[in-house]
C-alpha cells in the first residue's frame, strides 16, 4: 500500500474530538534515495488514545502533505524506548513526494521534527461525546 494520503479527507472535524493533542516525531529518517519506505517519522502517543489516521508535514509557506501511519509498537526499534503505557507509530511520507521536495530544496525542512505532526485524542472522551450526541436520538450507531 502506498503511503500517499489525501490531506482533505479529515477523519474528524475541528470540533470533534473536543480535546486534541499533537505529537512530533522522536526520530526522523529522510533517505529516499535508499528506496521506498525510507522517509518516515516515529511518533509516541499514550495508550488509550486514538489518532487522526495520518500525520501531516507542513513546510514553510503552509504547504501541507499527509502520510500514512503504521503501528510498530510490537517491534524493537534501536534508540526508541517507549514507556509501558505508550504506543509507537511510524508515519511514512511517499518517496516520490519526498524526492520532489528535496529537489525543491526542502531537505532541511523534511528533517525538522516540528514540521511533522500527529494529532491524537482520548478515546474515552470521544465515546462519551458520541453517546451524548446519540442519546437523545432514536438513531443507533452501527
């Protein structure tokens, strides 16, 4: 599966969930010349939290690209030491996009953790809000 993700397909609106947090990668690999799947950020978020389903890479000029996430919590990753109640996710940027950005002079921007962002939120609060929304309705969630 290609890690190319459309940024306009937001999973959650700006008001949902009510409280959202953001993580930046604890590790970045930007070596697209080594082949596919060699441009990624490794994120750590607390267990019990859901994420947007993708990460964003925002470059100067507010140009945003999105990439796919993969849960890598079960793998040993050298240099990454999550706490027992944390989950490790890896966000992959499409190799062609990375190469194009490097040709445009953005290699240093790709290597800046603050340009990469993963939104996450507490799943319990989402379920409570969802219950409140549908509690007064005859409509059932399937």
